[in-house]
């Protein structure tokens, strides 16, 4: 398809090239989608993130460069750990945990997501990055499930928990840019009345899931949320190590240590 050619083989599309009628129609269809504010990555079905390219569709949140700070922070935290175990809560496209596993060939991970459709995308990306099932298990579960802790602990505790949970207050969803509101899944955006619903659950279960001196690395929307998450983590026995900015200088990531 033209979308694939435009993304992977730009040498085939020359400024003076004559398009076939099928290519012209595909290009027109892509333009029509863009005029409806459909993100370019979801038109062509692929998005670059960190060092890698990831397949995307409307079932997953579009990877954003803001989230690369979670990968970099996780890599720094896991330095010197042999065969680290990584848990991601809310896998989506898999861009976070797969970037970590790709850079850490001795690591293994478990990723959970409430959406089976999202997990299909993550599985596709794992195949593209040659991460096999012996290194990554993808599980259709919610971190609100009553059995989630016992389920995850059946395979042992983790050296790193990483998550970019939904953090936008419900009342603000309607005011989001159309590219986000209309094309990213609501379950990846809506964080409840104050945007902190999922963090309350994550800091509740994290101390049980993490090894001693292990860390939870979490993305949030702004410094106010990060401060609240830090307080919640401390109330559950975690200690706040640092809050870190993304590439634009916006406070984005918090490290909570067990």
C-alpha cells in the first residue's frame, strides 16, 4: 500500500513520479483522513519512538516523545542488574517495555492491559523487534482486578514497574485536541474525576510487586500530579527519589523506590 511505501521506502516516491490511479486514490484517502485530524502515525500505521518504530492503530495511544523519559529512567535504574524483571501496567503499543527489552537483552517482562485489542498491537511490535514469548508475556488484565497481585507474584517480584496510566481528569476529555480525543482510546486517557484514580491503585500494589530497592517509574501530566503521586507513594511505604522533566522541560516522570 502507498502508506507503507511512504513510510518505509521513500526512494520509491520521487517528486517527478507519476502515481498510478490506485496510488492517487490512496493518497487522496490519506489526505481526507488528515483533514479530519487523524494523526499521521495512525494514517500510515507506524510511529517512531526512542530508537525504534512501532505499529499503531486506534486501539492504542500514539507513542509520544514525552514518554521517552520513562525508558531512559528505567534503563538508568536497571544498570548493573543481571537479568532484570520488568512489569508494565498498561501496555498499549508496547513502546515502553519493548524499548527496555530491546536495549536490555537479558531482561524479561510482563505487560498487562485491559484491552485485548491493544495487546494484539503490542504482540505485533514484539515480533517486529524480535522479542519472543520467553522474554515478554502479555496478559489481558486490569490492575484493579482483585487477584492481580497474586497473579503477578506467581512468577516473582520485579526490579522495575513502569507505567503511563490515564491521567486526564474526566471533565477535561472533551477539551482535548481532536487528534487525541477522537483517535486515542478513552481508556488510555480518562483518569477519573481528578486524574489520579489509577495512581491510587498503582501505589497500593507496587510495594507488594517490587523487590527491595526496586522502583516504580510513572508518567503524569504535570508537577501538581507528580507531587500528589509522591505523597500517595510515601503513604504506602515508598520513597520519592526524583521527579524528572521530559524533552520539553515539562515535569513528566516520578521515581518511587521501595
